[in-house]
C-alpha cells in the first residue's frame, strides 16, 4: 500500500468511479486506473486488464471493459500503461519506432510482469478488493505481456487471453515467441483463449499452436471470423460470464 | 398437422411435459418426442435436436437438453430417432453392422432431411410453437445429418453443430464428407460449432476445415480439451445462451 498513490480525484459516471493511480517500484512509477462501483458492495473481485499494442490504460477498449466489469458485475477493474505506452512514453501507433525498440529490451517482459505484481500487491491492499478473486483479461499485446505474468502469478485465478500466437511476422518481430514457448505450459488456471479466424497479424496456425501449448487442463478456444481488430458479437459478454463462473 | 399423432399421454416431471409422437411421411413414420413447459407461455421457440450415433430421441443427452431448453428457457424442444436408431431399428452401439450399412444407402442423408422437414411442418402447426423462431442443435451424427438439413431449410434461424469434420476415419467410413463439402458453404444462419480438441473419432484438422467451410458470416468455434464424448464444463449453457441470443 505504501507505493500506491491516487493521482486524481475519482470521476464518477453512471455509478462507476474511475480513479487514476501510480504504483512506485524500484525507482519508476507505473500509471494505472481503477474502475469500481461508486458504492461498492464489500470486497469484490479484481480484474487486471492488459491493453493492446499502441493503446493505453484508458483507451476505448479498456474503458468499455472497465465499465462492463464494474457496472454489470460490481467488480474492480484495473489497467496499467504498458512500457512506452500511455503516460509512459511516446507510442500511440504500432508503427512508432519505440514500439519495436521496446521488444528489443531483453528484460521488457520480466519488467512488465514485475509492474503487474507491484500493481496487484497494491490493489489487493484496498478494502474493496477480494485478493482471493483475481482475474486477468488481455489480448494481443495484453497476452504478449500477460501470458508470462499470469504463468508466474498464482494469485490470478482465471484468465482471458488471445489474439496472439507462436508464429507469424508480428510474433517474430517482437521475439515474444520465446516467452510463449517457455511460459505457455506453466499457465494452469482456467482460461479462455479468443482468436480471430482471419487475423492478419498473428497467423491462424500459430494461434492454434499457442492454445494447444497452454498448460491449463480447463481451457477453451473461441474463434470468430474477422481480422485482428474485429470481435465476435457476443465476445466480451461471453468473456465476462466466463470470468464470473470462476470468480 | 394431419400427419402428427400423439402416441402416448404426456409425462410431466418438474413442470416439463414430454410427449411422444409420430410423423407420417411417404408410407413410413418418424418417431419423436416433444419437451415443453407444462404451462406454456404462448408461442415459444422450437429447438430441433439431432442425437448422436448409437443414441436415440430420448437418451440421456437429449433428455437433459430437452429439460434445459423447456425448463430454463420455456422453449419447445423436439428430437426424432435417426435411421435404424431408437424405435426405428436395431442400432444401440456404433459398432452395430446396421450403423455402417445405414451410411451406405445413397439417399440416407436426403431421407433424414425429409424426415426433419416433415417434423418441422407438423410441429409448427402447434399453437405453442412460434414457427419464426426455430433453432437446430446436433453434434456428431446430429451434425452429419443436421448440417445438410439446415443448409436447405430457411426456417431454421440458428444452429449449434460440431464434433464432426471433413476428414478422419469416422468420416471416411460414413462417406458424409461428400455432403459436408457440398452443403457447408450453404449454411448461412448464425451458428456455433463446438469441437473437442483431442477428439479420437474426428481428427482436429478436419473439424477446423469444416468450421472454415461453413458459409455463415456470423459463426463461432468453441473448442474444449478432451475426447469425442467429453464436453466443456459450461458447453451446454453457453450453447443455450447462444441460441437464446438469436431466437
């Protein structure tokens, strides 16, 4: 808790508050946002949400999910900026050179996992958070960073991953396939892997191979037609219901 | 309606009635069962349910689904015996020679589609059935017969298919791949295709190829670990919620 700072008063819209925070860790700060019901009903689950490449903690997708999880389910939902994203740097499109440079740092995945662990430490200290009911939601870059994180984090009880794979140009450029090969068998919590059947960034066979490699005994693959940015009509609600089943 | 005969008084258990019927068609009769709420709330959707190989219209799976659809959703749910199955003949395990002989009849798929059409004609004449809200549920043999049926039946608005594929020994023995290749592109209604990742009867690649070939713009693949007879923990509820979304 010592490292958690609220940096802005809560904004409350439609009964959901969004609070900006930072978590200090080893001399740097991790900027985050927490959505929760303005009137929380005791300790509730926490969903950690990893945004996609070129996105940030409060982009449209994170905001939509934060409102869904807090508004429809009464949960806490937190997102943090990825390295060189949002308040941490210049990337606002995936073509920015800093995006590629980020992946070339040998410890970028380990550092982001440490950022998530520090965030989880801090947020589970809140009296509205039930530290025994923690889930993770993140696809695309949210899986590239999130999969290694959840593989090593027993406090995360359930996960939604996807839109990423073992092979394909996006994967090879990032070098993240090394982390997938190492960590996928260690992912043991119940999980839902969501993919787009016609994904132009992560090839189909590589996504199926990643699903295959995931070590969880209780897992499911959901595949919808469409490209990387598309989503099945019921995808988010189905994912939320899946999280609810295990939290 | 002229061809529909109730052959047994309704049995009502837990507020759900199960009524046996036959539908006459071209000199033979098709035996079926209809589950519905004992006190139906006006015209409700109808789910046609195709049982698996060696099963029958009232086996444990059909009964479970009939009670789920009628009890939790208030729908009508009907199953009919497949050729040489249930009241139509000797097959009670997939190793019975009559099962293989059935697939060698050149018109077996067309005849079963005609049986389904006659059943649909008859049941949509009931005052408790909304003929504009009809779905199909059938995996394995329920897809081997059901896919060609729904491909040619515009009254079926939504379908759950799966546990079948374009290749593999089960498929080749049945010869049904010819029908899948012909009819899969004609399946246009929203659909959910469910498969088992480690299916020992229908190989993985052939199931993915069948999903790929389905002509529906709005489709989703759900894959769970396990063999042919296994099912994901939330599979049936997720399928029911999918049907509900489109009915």
